């Protein structure tokens, strides 16, 4: 079984806490079933998600996300093979990242497009470490 880590970003369409709760509930159930773990940074202007697990399952989950009309402007930011999981105990950790992630202005100015693999890894390491 080949383990991969995938990061994508998108803009929420019609974001509210009820919709977010629904996304998290379904993600946690489906991810537990499919042996996927990860984290979702969610704000009114941004989804940034880390998925990890068997390559086939992660790619299938991402394919569903691409068809999900609650997401706009979906961009794959990183895919890499992995030997260990960053979020082994989280079927889907969530974090609003209000005070420490790129600001809305930074995102609008292209910060995600300028970020590299190591930038995304550092972001999700912080999410992991905040949960510890």
C-alpha cells in the first residue's frame, strides 16, 4: 500500500458553520472508512486541506472534492509520497487558523500560489502541534 499526502486549497461557496459541520461530519465518517487522515483549515475565505492515506483512497477523495459545489477555485498544492502520517489519530482535524495563517489580503494577493511544498508542510505541522 502506497501512502501519500495531498494538499489542496479552495474558496468556500456559501460558507457558514452549519455547512462546515456537515462537511466535517461526513469527512470524518468517510475518511475513517477509507483509512484517510488529515486536517482542514477552514475560514470564510479559504479551505486548505491535508489528506493522507492510501494513494487510491486519497485520489478518490480528492476527485469527489473536485465535483463538490461547495468549493470554488480548487487547486492541488502538493502531492508527495510518505512513510508516516502527520495526523495518524485524526480522521479530519479542523482549525480556523484565524490568527496565524496567511491573512485574507495575503491570500487575495497570491500567497498560496507563491508557497512551496515546505510552506504547506510547516502550516500543517503547526495545526498538528496546536492539537497536541
